[in-house]
C-alpha cells in the first residue's frame, strides 16, 4: 500500500511569487491535513479537509489556502510568498477525522519550500 | 489556546539506559494525547496515543506513556533504550471533536550512544 505522497519534494521560489503543493493520501483515506514545520515554530497546523470540505483551520493568514478534490487528493497554495514561509510543509492523511480511537494520521515526507 | 511543552530539547543516553521524556499541555477540556517519532531520514509516525480509559498506554517498540490528568502531563518512557531509538520525539494534543488538528510540542532529539 503506497504511503502519503507529496510533490514536489523541494521547491525554491522568490518573494512575492505563489506556490502550489500537492498531496496524494493513502488510498481510501478521506481526511487530509497540512502542517508547517520550521526550526523556530516547530510543527503548526494549517488546515484539514474531509470529503472536499475544510473542517478545521489553524492560525495562518489568508495567503495560505487549500482544497481537496473528489479523489481526496489535496493541494495547498501560498500566495505572495514571504521569506518566513520557508519551511517543510507536511501532509497527513487518515481514514476519518480523528474522532475514533482507531484513527491514525499517516504523514508524508514533506515539501521543503525555500523562499529567496 | 492550547500549548504543549516538552522540557528537554536534547537528550543523550547510553544503550540500556532508561528514558523518560516530559510533556505538559495547557488545556482545560477533554483531550486526546499522542507521541510521534521521526527517525533520521524518515517521516513522522505514531508511537502511541491516549483517547480514554487506562491512563497507561503502551505503544510500539516497548514505549509507554502515562496520562496524569491532574498534572496535565503525558510523559513518554522506555525502560531500556537501544541505538535504534535515536530520533526526534514529538508530543501532541488535540481537543475532542477537533478532527486531526493537533498542537505539537517543540520536540526532543534523543541520541543513544552504542
């Protein structure tokens, strides 16, 4: 069974540009969550999608957005990039939305974004 | 807002030593608690979790954690570490009914010397 796949693995952009990151969840998983990981702030929740609907949103500016498609694949977009957006962006998938003791989040390897 | 504190940023142990990593959270409501591990070059993976019931939770690879509600703590333990336990460990919390919105601690880097 394939794991969570994130593309691209590395990305270099300049300030002011926009970027789109992609995440393919494990087959059958309907929930996709996004996290930002930086040395200074650690792991921070961005948003969660379930069945194409945003279920939860973290404390990030509106420049960060996402969506989920009918096949559960998800994309996140960051517009007007700032230097501080340089980070590892992690995607995680699960069967449902975390309310069951059987739920488990599976993380991808991440997309390393560098903003110059 | 929730916050999660991991007291030790770096821990160095010799093989066979006992391990305890501290984790405290701040939130007054009902929470689910997790420990995740990231081995070198690998992605984050779940070590163990607490949802309800017995506060002593056993996970993979001989790890366990104890939820002490009165202390808002969920410390991770292992009686005898191995070199292969070298990794970064993250404590995480989420509120009931908050989906997969986890609040993570800053992580603890564990190095086990052979």
